[in-house]
C-alpha cells in the first residue's frame, strides 16, 4: 500500500498530477506488450493500470475491446499475464502497479487465491470494474488481508450516500469517471464537478484519479486544474497500438511522445 502513499506525497510536494497509463497485457503480443510498458515508464508514467484479457469487457468501448481480442489472438493466458507482472515488478520495484479487471477473472481463480497471487506478485491495487459496492465485502476483506488496495469507481452523478461509501472502501486512490457509458476517445471526457470533488475531499484524503475519454493534453490540463490528483489514459494509447501494431518502432515512438506530452502538462 505504501507505493501510492509515497508517490502522491512526492507529487504533492512537486505540485504535479499523476499519469497512469492503462493497457491490456499481451496486446499485441506478450513481448511487445512489455516493450510498450518500458516505453510508457521511460516517457514519464508514475504508475501502471493493467488489464488481463477478458472476453466480455462490458465497460469498454471498441478500442479496448479490440485490444482484448488482439491479446487473445497472441495466445496470452492468465498465468502468462501473472508472469509478465512478475517481470515488471522485478524491473520496477518502486512503481505502483494496479489491476483493472472484471469480477469473473477473480471468481475463476477463487477470491482468496486471486488476492494471494496478487500479494505474491506485489501488486498494489485491484479495481474490479463490474463489482457493485453492495457486493464488495468479501473482496474488500480479502484485499485488506493481503495488504492490497481495493479501488472503487465514483460515477459522474453520485448521491451523497454513495460518496461516503466510496470514501470508506477505496484505498490507494478513487477512480473518477469522466462520463457515463463505456471507455473510448470517441466521446470526450467531462470535467468532474467541483461539488463532487469537494464532497469527496470532505469525506476522505484518498487521492482522486480521473479516467474515461481523456484523449489529449488540453483535456488533461483542464482536468488536473480541478483539484484531482492525476489521470488515467487508456484508449488514446491503445489506439496507437491498433494503428501501428505491424510497425513496432513507429508505435513505440508515438507512445513515448504521447506519454511525455501527458506527463508535461500535469502541473497544478
């Protein structure tokens, strides 16, 4: 749990926001996926949000759906994903690493076994995209037992009761949705309302990270000025993989440039 604390403390001192890229492990192949992660980190990523390929990603739009399909086509398995995370952790011992996944991936491993594996891999957090707060108790308890941060999503239209519950259960950070619907860059991100941010700050000191639809540095700059602590960028990066999956050098260069640009504008 300490990696998030250390990161956000350092960023607060430097008056910067966090840049967390998201990608699906194994897209377009396991080996290239690891090269992309190296590129994102060299470009300034403060932490990683990683997805394990899933056949029915309900919260994701076409870009990330296609990413899952490319990963499956590469022959990736869940056990290979865990092996990849192990090698990433070995190489980047101080980097926060979170999983952003679906509940069936946890159930298929068994809740206790899944979080035990995460603990052995030294994963910092797990966000289960389709897990309602009302059904989260066994997941939260098991995550806490294994010293893993449970992350919850705050929708763009929460009531006060939901804000309080999210503040109680989330550790590491709270994921602010930029808008309703699925992931993707087709619809731009919205600015989270000042009221939501202020109410969350009233209930918790847990950092606030915004995601969904952040496709350019202008949006990122506007979002970070609202008082959130960072951004998650997924589809914009994965679209580069889609467009250049057969031109690896160009793909890596464009991803590096995008990472540097996002990182450079996150000044508070």
